[in-house]
C-alpha cells in the first residue's frame, strides 16, 4: 500500500540515507540483467546487518541469493575472517551475484554455490557451524531448508525465514497455493519441534505486508 511505501521511504531517508557502496549498484545491475525485483527491502537488509553486528556473528548461510543484495548487506556486517555461503538455483542469478559481491568488495568473504538447495545443502558441514541461516528461496521447501539450517547452525544460532506473511494469505487456509502451503508446513513443523524457539514479526513497507520468522536453535 502507498502509505507503507511512503513510511518506509521516509524512515530510510533518515536511517539509510547513505547506504554502503555496492548496494544500490547491486540492485541496478540485477535489474539491468533482467532479474526479478524480489530482493529484501533496504530496511530489512539493514536489519540483518545490524543483527549480525549486535552479536558479532561471523558465519552466515543464505538460501536464495538472487543478485546478492541481501548477501552484500550481511557481508558488510561481517569481519574479514567471516564467511557467507549462499545457495542459488540459477546460474544466471549466481553470476550476477558474484559480480555484485565483488563490486561491493566482498568476493573473499562470499561463496556462491549453484544448484537446487535441496541438493547442495547436504554437502555442507556444521564444522565449523554457522551463526545465522537466512532462508529466502522457493517457499515450498522451507521445512527442508529449516531442518538443514538447524543442523548447520550452532546451538544458540539463529534461523530467519523471509516471506512468512504473504499479505496475510498464509493465514487463509482456503488458499492452497504451494508457496503458502510451504510456510504453513514449516509453522506446523516448528510447533512440534522442541529444539527451536521462534516468533514471526510481520513487516510492512515497500515490499507490501509480509513477515520474518525468527528462530533460535536451543
Ligand atoms: N535473498 C535475496 C535478496 O534478498 O537479495 C532474494 C532471494 S529471491 C527472493 C529467491 C531466490 O531463490 C531466487 O534467486 C531463486 O532463483 C532462488 N531459488 C529458487 N529455487 C531455489 C532452489 N531450489 N535452490 C536454490 N535457490 C533457489
């Protein structure tokens, strides 16, 4: 809605007036390359960045790279000896992301792994473990990604899942769209899972009405 976009933009003019180099370029390069405009918002990217800095996290797993916009926000928060492993299905998206990440000065910190995440996740080791997993890919496989994320983050580590609100449609069980069912299946899974604790923060802004699910591994 226009009012959310206006409010997001207003706050951003004060709090994200001068985004780090490479971020705006990543968006414009992604657009020029024909990638869909479905990256996190600037405010959400900055939230991930601040969270990482709050905790001094160094190792991040991302599922769903797109053009590397969220990756760069997180890489900006991580020290030189930190690492982001980011998984992407599309060769094209990965290629654009690698270019954007290098342009932002983070090539040494970021590894982009190409392939279906269900096939690349089993090859990742929890030794050393990740501090944070950010899940933002095909929503149908959210639960499988979450199970892998639990295996890969350390106890006390966090798992964030994007797009769990979907204009409120997740809560409308008469709408059986697969990506909505993917979020519901994850919610049912977490409800029964005694090894995590979680909450959803609904978000509004220039990406509409949606939500971040925030979980910690106990
Ligand atoms: N995190 C990115 C950001 O905020 O800048 C946005 C990611 S976008 C919403 C979702 C990405 O997940 C797309 O680039 C898509 O190609 C990728 N994706 C879709 N299915 C996937 C799969 N099975 N494995 C890995 N990546 C997948």
